[in-house]
């Protein structure tokens, strides 16, 4: 039984280097003091004085400079906490940044309020005066129908750190309070934590270990279900209150407005996948059951690899070659970024107590991207890292090509560049192997990691989330019991009678931070739909398709997600790309069944 190391005891060479942001907490604190002074100066210089276009442009210039500085501060603080949520110094710094963020929101809120009080022609003149602010002005005009009185906007902005409280409380409960203890399987004792469970135990090929881990994990979660549900309910009530205040018909419409997509795209993504993908995934579940000789296929068996013996172990150093070989098609500038990510310690590989779970990429404007991953030495981590490097490559390009207002695309598109890299990785591995067992492992990895993760795990979250918001729009309070009921219903509908939904499966809603980030879950499948189509184009067309994709990455948020997809030759206003992707997944399952027959035969 191995205990997780403390952060200070891990090998520093496999941690990220935050020096490009700030050398230490003291330097960051000095920057916080500096930015707070700039915020005060901004308010006193421009509040109530935006009488002419030239002054308005200067105000936007000044606001932009403050925003750029604050992004670096916020990123440093956030990454410090992600490395170890239990770090007292990081917690203290996070509180200082939260206070500064509140000041930024409240004391600069007049800018949008005062500009939106002007005639539309005044705003258009700003865009003519400084063309690079066109996107900023267009976004502002989109918000005009939902803008509240200036005093109300300032009051809401003053509560920004309070509104982010539920997410912070959720993370503390999840990463600091829950003690999973240990469990025993096959006479051996295992240490359990979020990182241990999601980093290997939930997909452990040994049925006794996997099922015992799931049971203990679920029992531990259940002890905190009422606190977690209460925390989530506060978040939902805040979203509903703001949606109503601003005059949206529903919370869903309020959250989709920021994504620049309509309800049709949102509902289609959930409904079509739930109906049309389920039969293929049930076949996959049956194949897992057959290959592993399971008497019953249970919920906690769905993450097991089809052929774990064929999965190579791989070191951090070895992962670089795989990733460079697979993503080399993206060109020298892109591979230079990958090499820098390894050489300059942009990536945090270590496993330690208090570290955030999962993987993410943070790409602050004015610096380089930073990636968090918990390296398990399994080959599947190469897919995870390729995914996060997709986010890095996206913003590495967009941040250099756009101003800070235009870098971030709609959330609908955000997972396309990341999942695209997973597809390139899979295509590369398949092209370079004739071994049926390895090919089967690669294809099963595409399904179990790329498609299961994005088209099943996150899609079922999205279906659950939609039902939660339907209840919130009816002014219902959510409880642990109601959330469990919704989650179980969604899972049972998707898997039917082919998978036994074990007690504890309904608690899956407690595991995801995505519910505090708007309508994020459905965007994974939206992004992967675009990525699947684009990866096929690159396979078939080569360099011209790559060049078009790089242009899309550089465009950042200057276009809507529909327009970005169109730039890549994909029309997401129809259901064709989604149906093509589901058909492709069905073909992968067909190929797995054939390879299994060949191997067994």
C-alpha cells in the first residue's frame, strides 16, 4: 500500500515551473497591489467621462492593460492551488486574488454600462477608430438587451467572489475533506483517494480490485452527498437569479448566450447521441464482458481496457517521441511548442496529496500554456497529454495572433483542437503497427478514452445537467435525492438492460467540477464531432487541410463556433457531422469485434 507524497517531496523536474509568471508569492502579491492601484486610477480617470470616442478608446486601452496583468496574477494563484489544495500559502494568495478580482469586476463595470447607454453609432465609431476592438464592441452589443442598470451591474460585479464560492467549496470538500481511507481486495490493502481511483483503480483489470475500489469510493462519496448537493444548489440559485434578472427565458438560454450557439445545436447534441450512439456503446460493453469473462457487465466495469496486457508502459521521456511523431504533421512551429513544453517545464506530471484531479491546460495571455496531468506511466496518458497539448497549441496560436478580447472562442468549440490531437495520435499509432493486438488496443483506447470520455461520460453529464436546469427553471430546490434520481435515470436510459447500474453509480454527479462552469459538458461531444470530421480531412487531404486548421486555431474567438467550423469545411448547422461521427464510432466497434475474433481464433 503506497501513500501519496507531499508536494514538497516530489521530483521538481517533473513539476511545472511558474517562474515565467512570478518568481514567488511575494512577487505576485506586489503585482496584486500594483493592479489594484491601476484599477482605482482607471475608475477615477474614466467613470462618468466617456463623452467622446477618443476617450472611450483610451479607456478600453487602459482596461485591456489591467486585464492582461490580472490574467497572469490569477493564473499563477490558480496553478499554485491546483498543485496542492492544502497549501496554506496558496490558499492565502488565492484569497488576495479573489479580493482583487472583485475590485476589478466592480470598479470597471461602469465601462460596459456607460458605453451601452450610448447610441449604437457611438460604439461603431469606436470600432472604426480602433479596428481591433471590433469584436469587443460586437460582443458588447450582443449583451445590450440583457444589460441592467449601472448600479445593479456594479452590485452584481461586487459579488463575483461570492458567486464563485460554491465552486471553491466543492473543490475543498472533494480534495481536502473526503477521506477515502483504504480497502481490501484479494487479501491486499489499497490506499484510496480521488487521484488513485481516477488514475487507475476504476479501470483496474482485476475485477475484485476494481469493484472493491468502486464500492469504497461510493460509500465515501455518499457521506458528503448532502453537503455537495447543497453547495451545488446555491450555485444553481445564483445562475437562475441572474438569468431572471437579465430577462432570459431560462437558465439554459442565459448560459448558451455566452457560447454564441442556439438551443437547437445544444439539444441536438444531447438527443441524437443518447438515441443513436447507445446501441454501439452497448455492443462495446458486451464485447468487454465477453473478453473479460464477466458474469454480469456492471457500471463499474465500463472503464476497463479491452486488452490491458497490450498496453505499453511509457515514461515521460518516451512520451515526447510518440507525441512529436503523431503531431509532426502540424508543422515546425507546433512541434517547437511541444519541445518547449517538455524542456521548459510547462507540464506538471507528478502525483501528490492535494493535487487537482484529471488534467487541464491553462493558457494565460502574455505567457505560455501550463498543463496539469498525473502521470501513471500507462500509454493512455499519451492520449491525455496530446489532448492537453491541443488546448496549448490552440491558445499558443490564438494568443499571438489576437488581442486579449478576441483570443477565447465559444465553449462550444473549445474541445475541438484538443480532441483533434487525440485523433491524430490514434491515426498515427494505427498506421505504424501491423500487430492485431496493438491495433485492437489502440482502437479500444480511441473508444474507451476519446469517445467514451467525450461522447458518453460528458454527454451523460450534459443530459443530467439539462434535466437539473429544467427543474431549476421551475424554481425547484435540488437535493441529493433528486440529483441521484436524475443521474440514475440518465445512465439507465443510455445503457438499458445491457449494463447493471450498481448502487453508487448515481453518485457520479458528485465527481465533476464541470457543473460549476456553465453548459460545459455537452461541448466535449460538440468539439469531438468537429475534430472527427477534421481529422478525416487531414488523413485524406494532408497539408491543405492542416493549413486550414492552423488558420482556425489562430482565429481564436473572432468568429462564432459555427463560423469556425465552417472555416474548417464543416457545417454544424446540420446533423450530418454528428451522424458521421456516430457512424465512425460504430465502425470502430465493428473493427474491434473483427480483431477480437481474429485474435481469439
